[in-house]
């Protein structure tokens, strides 16, 4: 009878946190965390770059918005994957996150018609006279645009640009 307890070719056992039988984790060490920290700092600097005079698309705010969203999503992904240790988790993380993501997207898409109908007043009801004074009117939008023009030109708040 052979004793397999001293078999050198046996696969190591893992506990619930993915650490090996010898008690050490293979999570890249401190060097990996320093690299991720530096990457987060560089991405934060890239975010601030959109406010500098060197940013070439000040006249196209959608470009800045898209860039900032990409940077923010990248930073969030790095934090989740490395600092929250999701990259080293088992494959069950997909079983939890993919259905939840589909459900949240479905909820947003399902609410689009309702929000659109309410905004455009297509439900065929009118507000009571007491509520009508709180309902936004197109003239309110024009007044807000007119009031914000000095700030858009950099004249508001002592001439500081935003």
C-alpha cells in the first residue's frame, strides 16, 4: 500500500480566499499595487488635463465628457480588479455580475418611454392650478440660459473660467 500524503505531484489545496495550502497569496506583491497606484495617479492627471489650456477640445464639451467617462471607468475597473481582489476571485463573480448588469440595463431601457412621455406631457393629464406654478415652462429654460451666459464667457465669479 502506498501512502499518497507525501506525493510531491499533488495539486495544492486552496481555501475560500484563493490562498495556497502554505498560507501565501499569489496577488503580485507590493510592486503590483505600486504600479496600479501610479496608473491611478496618471489617470487622475489625465482628468485634470481636460481643464488645462493645453486641452484642444474646449469648444466640444462632448469630447471632454467622453474622455472623462473613459478615464473614470478605467480607474474604477483598476480599483475593483486589484484593490478589491476581483481579478483573483473564482469564476462565480460572473454568475453574479452579468445578470445584475443585464437587469440594470433593462430597467433603464424600460423607463425611457415613461420618462419621455412625462417630460413631453403626452399622458393627457393636466396639473392642478396649485401644482402648475411648480411645473417647468419653456420660458424657464430660456431664462436659465440667459442668466448663465456671463459664466460661460468667463465673466462670472470675478472673471475666473470654469
